[in-house]
C-alpha cells in the first residue's frame, strides 16, 4: 500500500480587497459625519465690500437680514415683532449687536430691525462687511 505524501503547508495571505472595502467605508462615514456637523440652513448673505477691523474674541449678537426680508438673531429665525423680546433675552453686558444685512435688502426693514433691537436693549451696532481682496 502506497501512502500519500502530506501536502506542504501554504503561507497565509493578506487579502487586500476586504481591507480596501473597510477603508472606503471609513472614508464615507467620516465624510457624512463632517457634513452633518455643518449648519446648512443658514441664510445666505452677500455682504457689502469695505474695510473693517476684526472683532474681539467675545462675540456679540448677530442680527442677519436677508434680501427677501427674513430675519435671524444668532441663526434663530424671528419676525420683526419678536426682535425686541429676543434681544432683551440674549443681549450681553455691552449691548453690542452686529448687523449682517444683505446688500440687496431693503433699507426700511434694516432700519426697523435696528429700532426694534434698540427697544430690546441693544446699545451699539456694528455693521458686518466683506473685506476687500
């Protein structure tokens, strides 16, 4: 009777295809996570051009007015009648409010928003501009 020779042991291989799949999955996960951290529902504004110094580290309230008349205070949508109450609740000790109005926004609504903010306790207004390149 003839006995078979035992097979020679094969060396293990590292499969590259599953590793590529895992890396692709991680890449997609990190991309989607970073996109979910972005605030995509903010108002898009086209600020007027100008020269301005950078603000100090303590950020004042931001009163944003879009060209279609939508108003936001610190990314919270408000109406013209709610501005005074919201400013009264959120204004800091210095009473600084940054006005970020779109350059195509009607001047009347910007002035009305500033007057309502003044009723709410805002003392100083800063106008946001886009720096010249």
